[in-house]
């Protein structure tokens, strides 16, 4: 049994050390993306995202939104589509019409009043800090092909790390509550281990869902059988990854899970380093 535990401990340690920093970055960027609404308002200004004051009638057709955007913003070379209010990735009361730019690479975003077709503003998504945050979370700022594969690997490593960590932590006959809480008076290495166990134990299940759905979203084509349509499943996996299929409460839980990954990485790294230093000290003492 002790030998089996050593194997699991080694697996857990090296999975975490190999890609732990990248997992911490993915977790932190994922948490910040839960705040994409406030970040977008800070970058482009709230008025662009709000409806113009006054009475509102019926929603215009999508073709009217696209026509209004093309007329008001000739820098759009080709329109790809339009997201109705509050239904796109970016949170806005106005319609988001997006497309390619004429004079430079990037995605242009035109904000259009959904009732009157009035232009409300224009920006290039790639110029935003929010876009860099999205690129970090989806591909670790690497080219899409290699970056998405690395994100897939990170998701699989997180699944393995959570599974091995759960096995090592499992309290057995001990009180579950005591094993997943901070004990009064704990200090040093013991306190670090308690913080590590606390974050992993309470958030293990949502982290497993986030890791699995994130791995699928990174390279969905690898998880489908020939002839299947990955895009048909994408909304389900996106909802599981973003808010755990629980709406607003799930989004806050996902935010906490994202912050837990840097905490797990830092505490785990410190625990490993302290143990390494102690082992070297014992070895040096024996050699003298």
C-alpha cells in the first residue's frame, strides 16, 4: 500500500510541476474572463454598450443591422455576422456586428442600436486587452494549432492531477470536515498543506468539469466520431466550462475555481520545495 501511495504521489507531483504554471495562467485568465463585461466597459466605454435613451419599438431584422453597420463603418470589408443584444460573447444592450477590416488584419466590431439601426460605436477587438486575455486562455498566446493542443494537454493533466490528488487526500476514517478545513494554530508547512487540500477538496468536482470541458473545447474535432458535428455540442460544453450549467451562481463558482488553480500551484510548489530542501539537509547531515 505504501508503494502504491508513493507511485500516486510521484504522479501527482510531476503532473503538477510539468504544467502547473500554465494551468495557473489558464485558471487566472479564466477567472478574469468571467469579468469580461466590466473589462469591456472599461476599455471601450459604457455608452457604446448601452441603448440610446428614449422609447423603443420592435427589433429590426438582422439584415437591417448589417446594412446599418456597413453604411456607418466603411472600414468593415466583410461582415461575418451579427449577435443580438445580450446573446454574444461580448455583453451589450446593442447589436454586435462583426467582420474583417479593409486595411489591416483583425476583427472589427460595430455597435448598432437594435431598434433604430443607429450606430453606437466601433472598435477593433484585437486591440483590446480583453482580446489578449482570450488569446491567453484559448491558446496561451501561441499560434492557434499548437496553442490549442497545449491547452488540451493542460486539461488532461489537470484531470490526472485532480484524480491523483483526491486519492492522496482521501480522509478514509478521518473526519471529512477536518481533512478539508484549516486547523487552529497551524503554521508553516502544515498550513500550506491545509490551504492546498482546502482548495482542492471543496472545488474538486467543478474543477473536474471545467478541466474536461476545457480539454474538449480546445480540440473538439479529436473527441468526435467520423461524420459527427462538433459545433452542435459546443454550446453545451461552453456552458459547462463557463458557468457549470448553473447560470450566474455557476459563473461565480467558476471564478473561484479559476483562482484556485494559482493557489494550488503556489502551495504545491512551496510544499515540494520545502520537502526537497529538508531532504537535502538530511542527506548533507548524514554525509558529514
